[in-house]
C-alpha cells in the first residue's frame, strides 16, 4: 500500500528534534522557524514535556469518556487560570477542525439557528461545516456546499454590520480567527472586533474566536483576541495546545448550558493528550513564554524592518507574516537549501509565515535575519 498523495512534500526526512533544531536522516541540522504549522509551542522534545508523557504512559494511556478523568479537570483548571477564562467550561477533542465543528454546533444547538458570518481569506479547517466556512473553494467538496455561511469582506466593519442585520433572523454566530493564519497573518482591526462583540452581545448571537493557530501565547497574549479587549462566547484552540500531541479544545461561556449527548468524542481528552497539554501549560507559565513571545516577536519585527527588500510586515508576538515583491517560495527554498532554515507559506504566494517555537533564542533570530538578508541580496 502507498500513501494517499495529498501533500506536496519536501525531500527531507526529519528523524530527530530538540528545542528549535531539527535533524534529517543524514545528520543535517535545520533551524525550525515554522514550528510545524505553529504546533511546536514549547520547543521540540522539551524535557518536562517528554517526562510528563512517559510517566503518564506508565500509568494509563487511554480510557473512554464514560469514566472520570481527573487529568481533564486539571487541564481545564490550569487553562482557565492562565488564559483568564476561569468561569468558562472546556470541551476536549482531537484537532482544530473538530474544535471549530463543535463550536459551530454549540452555537447552532443553543440558538436554534443555522447561519454564520465568516470572513474572506479565512481558514477554519477541512471537515464538513468548517471547510464551508473557509474561504477556499478548491477544498470544498460538493457534499460540503451549503448556504449557511455568509462571507464578509475582511476588516470592513460597515459591511459586517450590514450583513449582520440583514441575516439576523437566521444568525447563530460569527466566527473569526484571532489573527488570520493561512490568510497571511492578517490582523483584524479594533473597529471590526469591537463591532462583532457589540452586535453579538446586543442580539444574542454567538461570537466565536478561532484561536487554533493564534492562541497559546503565540501572539504575546494567551489568545490573540485579547489584544482587542473583547470576550468571545466560544473560543477554539488546538495547534500549540500539546506541542504536537493531537488535541483540541472548545472554551464555552457560562451563559451556554451543557446537556448530555450535545457533543461527544472517543479519543478527545484522553489521558496521554491531557498529560501533554498540562505539560505545555506548565512550561508556558514556568518559562514566562507569553512575555518571551511578545519581546522576541518585537525584536524579530524590528530586525525585519531593516531589510529593504521586504514589502510589508504584519504580526504580533511570534506570529509574523512578511510579503515580498517576488514569490516567497523562491526565498523559502533558498533559506532551506543554503541556510538550513524551515519557514512557512501562506495563501498569498508572495507571503512567508514565521511561526518558530516560543523558546527560540535571540541568537537564532539573528541567524535567521542574516540568512534572509543574504538570500535577498542574491535574488
């Protein structure tokens, strides 16, 4: 049997990793400035993370959600405390797409309505409903096509208010990324975020913040929407949550009642996943990674601003997008082949995404900047 060929692959077999470094099967060392889609939050193979998972595996790796799992309660308590959402409830699942699916389902169940406003350039996942909420028709199969998602122009508060009022009778919620990821690190305006919060609150429509990529201290706040001083009703998280162990979560406002059979999952919140996620929260707290992300991101952006070939820089913390006048893939290929650095791409072919582990060092940032400048000088 062969693998189902759905990924364009780099011809590199990574076999080992430590903090922000990767090694292939030939022993070649790479610097990870991408974190595997912003998944690696606390560095590869962090000793505390590894120890926590190993110790848990000696006890129990999995049992179903038909029994009490105290690790889920510990994770919820720690997540509530560090994020500032102690009064919210947590539903655990397996991925970002699943978290967003459940967020939509909660909003629809509770409101009795089925339409949602989403935004141009968005990405919310590849599964049934969330792929329809994603602004990329090429990944929407006929079975996913629906009129339940209304697309609004990005950062146009006036257009949003018009769509909101036109569809209010059927509107269950509004879903927006705290900062758009695959869209190229597009930051929502304060005006838009305030308008979403205001209209949703006044009209009992659910405000859903997709923090799959932008959450877990990556933006310098625990969740990116916290830069805008808004409080969504439902918050989704996944990528940085367990540093590579599959897990997702939905934070649910206390004004939304839970009921049995409303949601469910077999593997979500299993013992190993919870141990991994607890370890990540402990590392973020112990190593002050939220502040580290903020400070290192500011330093990285400052250094990027000194490179004249860069057309535009967007970002907060270690969630950064840079635009070039030339295809970013050309630059990325040179960085990977000549300087052994991994970076990310975006929907716009001129955009490069930078999503290093929050544990990246200043010397590694300096190496990346020097390498990027060297590549651009020769193109």
